[in-house]
């Protein structure tokens, strides 16, 4: 077919995603010539201006990367810096950190489910239209999000960009009495979260399947949130038996996950051992789903995902909204468990003395595995910093998922360019990309002439 038959879909800026970007889709007949997630948000050079800072500063600085998942940046930074200094935070301080992270999971995942993603399944242009036809559902979502915000505000000092987190723990820890109102609120949130799972499970899901390697942290005995070992679940191959999961130490992250610049985006992209990979809810569910409580695994089965305790893996990106809802329910239950067993620790933080070294930290942000690495000198000054956010890792998988979804639709018959464009945006929103997180650095070459 001639080059004149090529066309581009009429796509403007992506909507109902965090940050600024667009899709560039070129078609030739029923074939997708290219699918590109073109991020045009200006990079903010966080890694560059962390250099020369005191080792106590990155948790607060990096939390400003994102207003939706600041806790993820704080916790990953703390873990990496404490690793560099040879300090481990445990006991009730570690439990409080996990509780804080649960708050972020609740509010961030709920925001995506109700305000960004659900309108796609219900034929609405946005949550305002959805609220007109389904007021009770939207009110439930707002209550859930407020419960998550309340946890972050209580432990972090405010609900956005928390200020109470520091190396070694917190500036101040709460009393049991101060946590009691959260407990009462979370009991109502538990009912709302379960209702959310049943609500989204009833949506109509297009057929789709991601054939990327899944990548998430794993911590035997628990659903990994704030710590774990990098684990790869290989994509299905031609062999009759699937490849078993493989792991590697966090210190080897940079040898396995390699970022590179693409000419059409201000964000780096990443590959895992040279292959496309996907982080986030689907990957966590596949890697750690067996550690979910039996009641949640039963809900997963009822919702059509199968029982992860029996090895069920969901590879349909459109069903990621169901997995996110299950994760919200898990985070609510986990928060209640932590509050129930909480005893105020004797100190709000442990000492983290400076020393020269390199440290690695990773946690599971709502959108997927977030990695930090810092190198310090003897005085505790940051000499090098690397941040690898989940969206930069997911970009290649998102582009491929969009291509596959469109070609499947084109193979079934005629669709207008407007319909294809709308389906493309839906395919992107399945992954809840945080574009601002991904546009943090560019490789620059500077030549000085004397």
C-alpha cells in the first residue's frame, strides 16, 4: 500500500491522566505503523539538583516530584539513604511507615478508579457527568479517598507533600488516642472498598492481553508495599510450561533495568533485561496475590480474576481497575490491622549517622515499583542520585498495549478515527500513567569552549 494511505489519528493532549502528554498513532490500512506515548511535559531535573544536597534532604525534596504519590518518593528515598548509612528501621516505626503508605494507596488508587477510569466504562466524559447519573457511587469514592487522605494527614502532618517524615522514622509519632478516629473512619471505608470491588467487577471489559514481563517487589508472607525483592514474572512464551519467577538483589537494579531516551518524549523509557516490562497493580497481583487474605482472594475469584493463591494471573489491562479496587480493600484492612496492634515507640526516629557509601531503596507506588539510589561522601553529601519511576518503566508496555488494542478493533470491522482515538486513550488510562513522575531527567551533553 502506498505511503499516501497512511494517516494519523486525531489525538490531542491526553485527558484524565496526571501530567501532560499525547499519543501519536500512525496507521496504514488496518496496521499500526507506530504507537508513541509522546510526553511533552518539561523535565524537572530532580536527579541533578539533588547532587550537593545533604543526605537528610532527598525525602522532602523528592516528595515534590508528585502530588498524588509523595509518600512513595519519601519512603523510597528513606530506604535508599538508610541503606547507604547501614541503618534499618523496624518495629512500630516500620509499622507506622506502612500505615502511611496504606493511606496513599487508598487515596491514590481511589482517585484513579472513580475520577479518572470509571467514566470510560460507563460512557461518561468525566466524573462530573458520572456524578449526575450515579451520585451514590461517586459519593462512596469520595468517602474512600477522604479516608486515605486522613491517614496521610495524621501521620504526615498534611495530606499532600507530608512534612512529618524523616530519615530513621518521623519527627513525631501519634498516640493510640490520636489514631482512634482513623480506626472508626476505616471501618466505614472497609465496607465502601468492598462495594467498590463489586461495582467495578460489573463493568464491561474489552478483550485484551499484555504479553510483557511483570515486575514487582515480593516479600513472602505479605502483599509487598513498602519493601521487598525485585521479582520478574516472565511473559507467557511458546513453551508448554511457563517460566518460573526470577529475582535479583535490589543493589543490582541498575544492571537489569536500563533507561534510555527516545526522540519523541521528554521522559526516559526503561527496559528490563532488554525486554518490555510492566509494573503496577497487575504485576503486584501476579507476583504477590497469593499473600492476600483469603477473603480478598475469594472476592478476586468472584470478580472474574481467579484465585491468585492458586496461581491465577490477570493480563487484561482493562481489568486493572478491579485489581486496584482489591488493593484499596487490602490497604484499608492492613491499616486497621496496624492501628489495632499499635504501641507508641519509645523514640520517634532512630539515628542515621552519615557515612560514605551507595544505598538502594524501592517501594511499590500505586503505579508500580519506584527505585531510588544515592551515593554519599563522608560528610553525607549526595554525590549522585538516580530515580526510576514506574511510569518511565511502563511507557514501552503502554505503547504496545495501545497498538494491540487498536489492531484487534480494526480486525473486527470498520471503526471511525474518533472511535479509535477514544479507545486509545482508554488503553493508556488502564495504566494510570503519572507523566510528571516520568519527566524528571534528560541526558545532556555539555561542551565548554575555553
